[in-house]
């Protein structure tokens, strides 16, 4: 993932009203989808670039639960 392109995606990613932790998950999933990389790789890069705090714990299990909940309820 080129740093400049990840920065562009992160800078243009707006989801007002989302709680911060959900925003981090949504941003990492967006980057993973655009660059066809794993959720973990996207999260690592976003942490490296300062878009997600280093201490934030992103779990694919939680991502799957969020995705399942969204699919079932919307």
C-alpha cells in the first residue's frame, strides 16, 4: 500500500456520527477493501501513519461481529 494513497483514502474518509472505535474499524476495512489487503495489514499501516492510535486494538473477530450485525439489521 503506497503511503501517499493510504493518506488520500484516510483524509477523504468521513463517517460523521460514528463512535471513534467504530470509525477505526470502518477506516481499516475501507483501506483493506481498496488495496485488497488484509484488515490487519490495513490497521497496521493506519497505525503507522497515525490515523489510528497505536494502543487501539483492532480484532477481526469484532469486525466480523460488526459486519454480521449490520448485515442482519440493515
